[in-house]
């Protein structure tokens, strides 16, 4: 599938709550063509990991997401495309050179790319991860800490991570409907992020109630099925042309 371009990227809009408009998108990997539709990465990524295919798979995702981001940069102006980096990619010594060469070839601005790194990936080797993230940030990329609160990092590390935003995991967002504890966690992550000068994005927003609560708490960005399902590139283009965003 990797060698024959049998994979597919969909893009989920990320909505800014200040104006309810699309501030960016996240590239999400799919494997189409199965009896029940597309196969989830939760199924095939572990297979890729166990068979040593993550470098090839990660490269495919980055190259295709960057190529689409360059097209949107030309068509719609500045818009952030978030791309997930695997732990294997994060610790590759030539990662920055590879990404910069790709930017140059595509005439893409680094500031239009947000590299998402999971908390658990960073904690595999904190010092090396921080050095890699600083190098990428210094080249102009945005860096996001994904799945915040689900790993095992100490808050003492957070102030060292050279990130520009943190993503609240969907488990906390969806738990707000039934748990005062999850509401407290979300509220305090937003406050902590802002105190550290970071943007905060909540993922997995599925109801108007969750959206309203996040807005009331001052969250900056949201994504989830209530805002929009992940869309094929052509569908997203139409979404943007129609002024895609939330209904006030």
C-alpha cells in the first residue's frame, strides 16, 4: 500500500473559537478499499511498527501532507496543516534536513506546518526529544504536544518542551458530559497552557454542550465530529470555499 499509493489522507478542520472559522487542519491517515470502508490506523500502524515499516509509512504521510499543504498555501493563503510524527521519526538524526528539503522543493513555508508529537513519544528519551523539537522549532515549524494528560510526563518537563500548543485528549473532552473531574482537568489544562503562553486545542468535540463548555473555559481551538468529520482534500477545499466553520 505504501509503495503503490494505496493509502489516503483525510483532513479534519480545526476551528478557532474566537471567530468560529477554520484555523488549520490535521492530516489523518486512512487505508481505503476494505469491505467495511477504510481501515483505521489503530489497526494497521501496529503492524507497520512490528514489521519495521514505520520509517517508510511516516515518510509517505509527511510527503503527501506537505504536498497538500503547499497546494492550500497557494489557493487559500496561510493555513496550518498538522502532521503527526511517530516516535521513530522524532529520533531520526536527519529529520530536520529531510523536512527542510521537502519544504524547499514544494515552496512551502514552515510556519504553515504544525508537527504533532505525542507525550509518550517524547518521554522515551526526553533530552534527545527536546533537542529535536528545538531544532525543528528554530527552523520555523510549530510544535504541538498531542494527547496531553494521558502519558506520564511530569509537569516539570512541560516548561522545557519547546511547543507552541498542547492538545487536550478527547477522553477528557467527552468526559465533561458526565464527570466534574474531567471538567476540572480541562479547565486547568487550559489555564496552565495559557499561563505558559501556549495555545490549547481540544480534540474529540462531539456535542454542542462540549463546545460551549470549552468556549466558556477559554479554549483556543477545537476539532471533532461536531465541527466536521475528516474530509478528503477535495471536500475540504469545498468546505473552505463555502466559508467552513461553526454555526454560531
